[in-house]
DNA sequence: ATATTAGTTGCGACAATTTGCAATAACCAA
DNA sequence: TTGGTTATTGCAAATTGTCGCAACTAATAT
C-alpha cells in the first residue's frame, strides 16, 4: 500500500499537528516494508537513515499515525502489534495462532454484527481492523483443540 | 465468580500438575478481586500474604490457569490483558475505549460468524472470550469518530 | 517416615514499551 | 527574515512482561 504524501501532510497541518522528518521517515518505512510491520523493523530501517531517531519516537509516531487513520494497527497472535498503511476501506484479519499467517477479510463481514450490537446493546463497535484468532486450514490437524 | 477448590485441585493433579500454595493464592486473588483483574493487581494482593512470591510466577500462573480453562483472559482496550474466573460457558466482551467499561455477550452471538469463516475461508476461529472495542452508550457523544 | 522424581518457583538478566522532562524545531504571524 | 508559541523529539528512567537455570518441593512409591 502506498500513500499520498502531500495529502497527508495537509491533513496533519490542518488538524494542528506538525509534519516532521521523523514522521515522514517512519511512514515511508512502514510503506516500504509492506504489510504487518513490527515497531522494531521500522526502527531498524529509519535508524539507518537517522541514527539519532529514538525508539520512543517510533512507538509514539506509530500510535499517532494510527490515531490519524493513516496507519492501521493489527493484533498479532502473540499479543504484539503490527502496522500497515491504512487503505480507504478497513479490512479484518484471521490470524493463525500456530503459523502466524493471516487472511484478510472484507470490511463487510462484520456489518450485520455491528448493527446487532448497536440495536441490542446501544454499543457502537469499532469495526476497523479487527483480528480474529484461530487456526488456518494447514494448521488445524496438527494444533490441539 | 467463585470456584470449587477441591474440584480444581483434583483436575490439576489428574493432569499431572501440582497444587502449590502460589497457585492457590493467585487463584484466590483473582476470585476475590472480581472481574477483569490485571496481573499487577494480583501481584499486589498475593505479595501481602507472601512477599517472596515473584512477578514471574504471577504471570506464569495466570497463563497456566488460563490454559487449564480455570481462568479466562480478556483483552482490554489499551492492549493489556486481564483475567477472570472462567464460567462454565465462555462469553465475549464489548469494551469501551473511552471509559474501559464493558458489556458481556453470550457465547452464541458469534456462532454464525464462526460457521461462515469455517465454510468460506477454511479457518477455524477461536470464539472463546473475544473482545470487541468501541464506545458505550454513555461515551458515544463525547468520543470523536 | 524417607527417598525419588519431575513439576514449579525465585532470581536475575533481558527485551519490549511507556513516560516525564528539558531541549528542539515546525509552524505562523508580523 | 525574524521571533514567539507550542507540538515534538531524545534521553534516560520506569514499567511491563519474558526467559534460562539452579534450587526447591509436591506427589508418589517404598
Ligand atoms: Mn492487513
Ligand atoms: Mn467477562
Ligand atoms: Zn496456520
Ligand atoms: Zn464508555
């Protein structure tokens, strides 16, 4: 997934945030590294360019860009999180507990569920990048339970 | 939720595990502290009784008791996990991102979703104690998005 | 009771992530 | 340009959680 730098910078400034070299480097790194990137992988890439860039900034910026819906956060099966550039439409994940592979689901699979929670419980479910855990076709036989 | 000590101890021993004072203290602490207890809260309680009991043992035991289905693990909105005594039937949670309150859902709400993932993607979703995040009725107005 | 055995614990080191705070620098207005 | 305001960064310390390993002890048999 790629990203439109000019458009993003405009959005950030309009909301009162600043466009810093760190933020641009980190976003570029996630973009280049592809899907489901770990904070540490991002850190390793950006430090090649800017060794002074700190780990704290990587974590903070990944959170920040996720809040701005420029990135999306994905729960992995071991409890850690990964990031990816957010597309125009959110999607969901089926993450295998055994081999850590994942399938991506269209946004639509949770539409009726969301509506049901809304009407029955007055609860507005955030149906953006939800992860479900379990076992993929290859791992079902070998994995217990 | 309470627990039947004698029955649990029998089950553990039968499976080749041991009933230790640490495990009993930790289980009692979760039970006494109520629902959705953090590892640190458990640690604070048990160390009053047994100061030598280590943090590592708390984490290991909470994992262990979850594997044995004596406890259940719940994802909280900040990514951390909490524990509760597992009832006879699993249930799910609607966790509010703003106030951290939660609603409990019956196990059945994911039955059709699970079947759909099974038939469409050959993926076996683990539908035990799933957390969904969003905003509760009280927080919907105040919270952005 | 005593000994044997293997599951469990505590410790310390380590890895991962968060946070407070002073220094910095992006943005904007003049 | 220049200067002021304040969001952001880097650093270091604090949290949070994991791991290897030697010492310990619960369970079982003798
Ligand atoms: Mn994805
Ligand atoms: Mn619950
Ligand atoms: Zn798999
Ligand atoms: Zn709420």
